[in-house]
C-alpha cells in the first residue's frame, strides 16, 4: 500500500476544487447547464464584450474551461489542462478588468485566482493521487509544461490583442457627450 503525503492530498484538493469549478463554468457555456446561456446565449455575450465571432469564442472558452477543468480534476495531461484553463481565465479577466480587482465590483479577482491556480497546477504537477501518476506521467513530461504554457500564452495574446483592437475601433466611432 502506498502512503500518500500531505502534498499529494493538497494537490488533489486543489485539482478537484479548481477543476470542478472550471468544468461547471464551461458547461454553462457549452450546454446551458447551471443557469448558463449555452452556445447561443454565451455567443451573444462574447460578441457584446468584443470576442468575435461569438459562437466560436463561446465554444473555445467552454471547451478550455470544461476540458481543462475535467482534466485538472482527474490529474490527466496536467500541463495542457492547466495551461488551457489559465488561458481561458486570462480572457475572462480581460472582460472584468475595467471594473477593478475585486469581484464584488465586477472585477477580475475570481478569474485571476482560477487562472493562477490552474497555471500553478500545470507547473507543480498533479501529485501521486492522479491519472497522470497512474499512467507513468506519459502526458505529463517536464518539457510539456513550458511548451503548453508558451503555446497558450501566444494564443491568448493573439485573442486578447484582436479583442482590444476591435474594442478600440468601435470606441473611435462613438462621440463623448458634450454635457452631462
């Protein structure tokens, strides 16, 4: 019988909690579960906050959250799972940034916490209480961590840059009121 240490139990709790929350958020987007808008409603929302095309953006965010969350919870392909979830949360944080830091004011605090936890799990690894460990870490190699994080960072930079340009372009067509 294998004796697991506190680190393994702590990583299991972090993976289950973070992965479960991410999977539920993704299911809202993809399937309309838990009061979510599904692809249609989420797609309209994504368009309204500058992510276009909306349906494709909803699918990408939903898959990154659901897939990344389920894989994190299982401790399977942890570098890719953590990176995908962190990228999705960077996109969510960008939407909330104008409202400041704290979630109570609509800020990015919650998205940043989920994203940083996901990235931390990608770097740290899943621990021994994981599918990755059971499979001999065949999809959790050391080189996969920087590769997954770099690929996600590049894709996220492109998506956020495109969104930023779209929002700036839309704002240039609007005139500020002369008098309040």
